[in-house]
C-alpha cells in the first residue's frame, strides 16, 4: 500500500529546523479501529524545493531547440547515500519535457514548439510556474542585430554623403589648382619661347659673323692627312706613318728590300686575308691591336683603294657568315668594333667621304659647333667643373642661380696704337683665362686654332682711364681663400666696369704685377695695396705676379662658380641648390630650342640623297647595295635587320664619330661643355637610326626626353634616306673602280708606306709561327709559295742578318 504524505503545516522560515523525529501514523479504514495508531516511527523532514522566476518580466525568450533552465534550491533532498530523488514534472504549455535535475536547477529540453507558453513545474503535491517562455521562429538576424545593421547602414549613408561633399569640394579645389598650374606652365612656356627667340636672334648674328664666308676660309677644314690621322690614329700626334722610316745605315738596304717584298705580300689577297684571320684568332691580339692593324693596312692601301675595297668586302662577307653561324641576332652585326673588318670599314668611309664633308656636310656641322659654343658662352661657364648655365646635358648644367652681367670690353692692339678697337662681349663672372680666350676668338675669328696664340702665352692688361695699367690673372695675392677653398679671380673680383679698355700682351719671363702708382685710383690703391707697384715705360708694365698655386698637401681646393659637389665639406645650402635640378631643367629646353635649327640642318644634310648641288657619295650607295646583296644571299628579308645593318655601317660608325669629334674635321678647340652638348646631339642621332621604340617616362634620362618629340620625324628622314638610296640605279664595278682609282691618285703620297709596312711587320715578328702555319695549310697560299716568300721577308728583316 502506498500513501501520499500529508501536507505539513510548517512555517517556511523554520524549515531548516526540521530534522529527524518520531511520529505516529495509522490508517483510517472502514470499520477498523485498531489501525488508527499503528506505530511510532522516526520520520526525516527536508526543506521544500524553491523555484525562481525567469526574470522580472516573467518571459524567457528562446530559440527552437534551446533548453529551458529553471533555477532554484533544495531541488534534491540531502539524503545520506545520495540516492533520494524527487519526481519532477515540467510542462511547457500542455507538453511535458525531459528533465535533468541538479541541486540548483532543472534543465528541461523544450519540446518542438514556437510561440508563447506557460511553464509549470510539479513535484510531490506542489506546483510552481516560473513564468512564460517565448520560442521565436528561426530568423537570420536577431532584433539587436537588425537594429545594429540599420544604424550602421544609416551611418554609412551619412559617411558616403559626407565623402561626396568633401570630394566635390576637393575636386573643385584641384580644378582651380590645375588651372592655376596650367596658367603658370603657359606663362613658363611663353617665357622659355621668348628666351629662345631672343637667344636665337642673338645667335644668328654671331653665327653669321663667324661663318660669313662658308665657301672660303671661313670654315677651318683640316687637310686630308691630318683629318685621316685623327680618325685612324686618334690621340697620336706624331705617328710613324707621317715620317720617313728610321733604320740604321748598315741595315737600311736589307730592311727596305724586305719591306718591298712584304708589300708584295700585303698586295696579295690570299696572304692578306690569311694574315688578318690568323691575327684575329690569337687570344693576345687585343681590340686595340685590331684597330691599329686595320688603320695601318688602310694607310698602306691608300694608293690601291680598288684592292682595299675588294679585301674589305671579303672580310665583311666572312664577318656576316660568322655572325649568322654563331646564332647571334643579325642586328648585332657591325654594332661594335671587334674585328679588323669593322675598323677598316670606318677607315674606308673616312677616306671616301672627305670630299663630301668639305663640300656639303662640313658646313652644317661647323655651324652647329659654332652655335653650341656661342650659346654656351652667353652664360656663365665654370672653368673648374665645366658646367654651364646653357647646356643640352643635364650633367653639365649649373644648378644654382649665378648672378652675372654682360660687359663689352674694347680690346686694343698693343703693338699698333692706330689699329681700331675690337669690341668683345664678356661676362663679369668669367675668369681671366676665359676672358683671354674670348678675346682671342674675336681677334682671330677666321684663323684656325693651331695658328692662334695660346691664352696661356698671353697676359690680359687692363688699361684704366687714369692711365694705370694692371695685369689681371686667375690667381694672385688678392685671390680669396675661405675654408680651404680658393676662388679663381674674375672680372667682378677686379671690379672691371663695362666699356673698359684691355689688351692682350705677350707674357713676360719676369713675374710680377705692375700698377702705375702715380695714376692709380684711391679705390684701386686700397684694394691692391699689397700688390707690387712699378713706374716705368708701358712695355715694362706688361708683367705678372707669381701665380699662387694650390698646395695639394694642405688640401686647398680650387673653385670658380660652384664648388664641386663631390666634396663633403660643401655648405648644406649649396648642396641643396645643386640637387634640385628640376628647377633648372627649363634651361635645357631653352638651349635646345635655340640650337634646333642647326641640329635639323645637320641631320637633314646627312640624311638627304641630293642637296646643294652635291650628289650622294658613290661609296654610300655601293656599300648599302653590298649589304642588301648579303641579306639576299642569307635570305634575310626583315626590313628592320637591313635598316640596322646600314645604320651600324655608316651613321653609327662614321657620322656619330664626326658629330662627337668635330676636331677630327676642323682646326678648332673643343671644350668640355661643348663636348657634352655634342654628345647629346650624337645620342639623338643614334636614336633616330634605331628601329626600336623608345618608351619614355618621367624617370628617363633628360637627353632622351629633350628630343623625344623630334626623334619620330628624324626616323622618317632616315627611313626615306635608305629607301631613296635603294631606289637609285646600281653602280657598276667599272664606275666604282674608276672612282676609287681617282681617290687613290688624289691622295697618293699622304703617308709613308715603308713606315706603315714596318709597323705592320711588327705583328709578323710577334706571330710568325702562327702565320706561317696558316699559310702552309692554305692550298692557294701553297700554290703561290707565300710561306716561303714570308720566310724571305723574315730573314731580310732579322736584326741578326
């Protein structure tokens, strides 16, 4: 029999006081009195379970499948052994849920319901409802998330609107800035154009004065011998081929006999080709040796250009075969001077284009040189670094602001008081040497450089209105020295005013500076109180003080306009103004604009087949046709390859050399700034002959950017030039041989053939075994007994013989 325990009337505040105590119990049965009090048994009393409500609102929100947690205490009676459990029932709505019990909570797995439901917990005779549960259906976002997204979206829209407003404002400001910059650029371009126009007008006057008689002695052309020597043997003034062969008397007869026999071998095509090929196969035969042998052979064959041309064609054909067999790109042919054939080709054009230079191309080349020189000298030129205000080369551009004034000095002839004064434009920042050179240019403007007095052999004498005369020098006791830097004296240093009278006088052996103390002004006297004073005849006043040269051991460094930026002790301000070169790059543009006409004239003359009454030199047509024949022979039909061969053959091999070195053609002096500008023109010339596209950007070299817009036009000139030559009728061998024979006769005795043969023979002495071995292995050489003949030469030339 199971009975439910009755409810106890116990104060909840005293539940903890309940404990184990005896109680009587019995059963009320119908008509049975004996069981009313059955027994007295000990009962143990425990506190009732207590549940907490879900939250103050009484509603618990859950997602489907989430457990319902009912918190409370005394949920498990503390029975000894821990085996006593109460039977809990939890209903969600009308549906029961599985319950897991612990001492402080019930975990109820919610049934598959959605919506709002009452939760009821039952245990023993007790019922308790902690509140309601709201089981929401599945949704991608919770309400807080939706609210957060909505807020974020609103903020994003506000931000975008703010950005658009700021962008619009910034864009308006940028447009205004761009318009302002555009206006400044337009003004800058206008100023540059005006400067170019004014400089060009001035330059035209000066160039006209310099080249007023271009058909006569106005252009100081070098004679044929000097011209060819400077190209064939650059840097060697007194080459053996210019003088008689020097041989001791007792050996002279044998040596001359041996050289005559050797000349016969050189004039034998089989021997000469074998000789050249053998030399080139020797590892110790350097590039310099190749160039020297090529030049020596051409000097020997100057009187036999028909034969020289035949040998050259064979060597070039062999070079083309070798180039194609080695799988090198065909465009690399004739790119560098790495063979005797390539240097011989340069020399061949040198011989045959001299007349064309004198009659046609020399005039625009000389005009370009004079234009560059004149334009450079219109602005300051640093005599130490070679940098100038006006330049085509960024490397030779003065990147500082130099204050200067143009003076006009009147130069008198000290030996003829009745001769007219010559006005000379000078800058007050010029050194004394620069002033002397400008005066010499003015006095001897139609005299070749080699026939002029040297500036170093002359003194500059300043003749003041008071009658005082003073010798001006680059260095004297007034030279300023500051922090181990010694500055060269200039006209500004001496305070020479505009319109002063000067004279160039021969430098005296006695070294002192003379000032007429009886007539010198007070300002000059105070400034030069430490200088030697002398009273006497004018002739005796032409002297100078000892030059104060820098003491290398003490570390004194010379400077003129700008201190060499490679020195670390330069002032920070100077270095900064040196580095920001972009500020001064417009000067490159101004100089380029001024010289543009002269560059165009030169390029147009070179790349024209007929002009000024001069026909295209036969040598050019003949060699271009030969290259086309070789291309046809090797099935090379790529027009770019043919174009490159011709460019490497003539423009890059001959004309670039002439443009960079006009002193090879004219009797002139080329200073460093002029050389730098000519190098930029030569690079532009090379780019014009290239078939590849030049992709330029802001980081490209300035000399490339300077002529970037002009090069496409120049390339069209080159392509048209090559096309026009190809369309011209071919030159017959008879006509070409007649032309070559005429050229040989015109310059028959320019070089000493015996001396040239002696120079060539020195290579025979060095490589005799190899040359003889190659001749022995050659069938044609064997038939002609060339090895035997060479042995005879060796015997005759032997010192011991």
